[in-house]
């Protein structure tokens, strides 16, 4: 039964459980998936990412259109929300503004992701290669230890490396939507590269700790969480540089 490909993928890769026997209509199935994503506590960006991927795992036109309709609604909501976030806020009676604006980014990263794959010389080298490709294409600014800093920031520490070594924040030279897409892609899919470390804050808090923008300013994790990358070319390239597992090659 083709629908089982979707059901199995949702359970295995997304932690979402749906009962295939109760959903014969594609639109009803999509509605159930949307509700399950909310019930599972998925944020808006994760919902969008999973709905798009779901259309590749169940080729039913009614289901696919219903998923894309929900993606369109999410995009509209996120644009509206961003517009509210960008509005200036008047000073409170206390004289303190609620809109503090951009702040200087930290020099060193306090948080890191955990590796979602086995850590060895090959996986560490693959992660460093990914970082160097980001540098070569002017997504990340070059500094002496950027490949090691980001490799360790993504959780790929080799035996003998100091786990409390101070890691410099990386300067992201492109828009925050591209950073959102890349981080979400490493966290999701069939072969995630990273995960949130046990006991650590959420993925966007962690991502905001690892990077500053091209002016050296801190990323606001609440905005980073809801980035939407429009460029299909950029999406394809960022997906292409994420290391694949040996079995997937």
C-alpha cells in the first residue's frame, strides 16, 4: 500500500504517528497530518519543511495540493508575523524600549549541536569540507579555525579534542533565510546530520549562538526560526553540500 511509505517515513524520520487505515481521502489525510504536527509541538518552520517533504512520499494529488495549500497559509502567516516584528515599538512608561534593535554578536559560541551520526575521522572531515564549501561560496567568512570551530559546533568532536575549547562564532555572509534553510536541512530529512544536544535549548537558540551576521551582529533566534528561502537554486546548493552517509551514496 503506497500510503504506508508516507506513514513509515513520518514515524521513522519525523516522530509523527498516523493511522493509515482511517484515511482514504488525500485531503483528510493532509488535515490529519497538519494537526499531528501541531500536536507534536513542531514549530512553523518544521511544519512547512515536513509538509513539503511529505508530498514526495505520497503521490496523491489531493493530498499534495492540500499540503501545499497549508504551506501557502504558513508562508502568509510568517510574512504577517515578520511585518509585526519589524514595526517600531514605542518606549514603555519605564523609559525602556521593547525593541532593542540589533545587538553586537558574541565573539565565542556558548552552545553546540550534537552529532546525529557516528563521529569518526571520515564524518569529521566531511563536515569540515562542508564548511570550506560555504567559505568558498561566500556564505561563511574565512578565519583561521573556522572549519574546526563549526565542525565542533555541529557536534563532531574527535577523541582527544577539548570539549570546552573556545569556539569563535562564524560570520554568516548571506541572508538569515539561507541560514535557516541550511540548519533545518541538517536537522531534518532521512539522514539528519545534527540534533539538539540533550538538555540544551532549542535548535534556533543553538544556531543563533554559533553565528553572527555579516556586520558582526547577533542573530535573533525568534526570527531565525521562521526564515523562508525563496531561491530554489540556493536551496539545491545548500542541500547538496550536506554530507551523505556512506549507505546513501
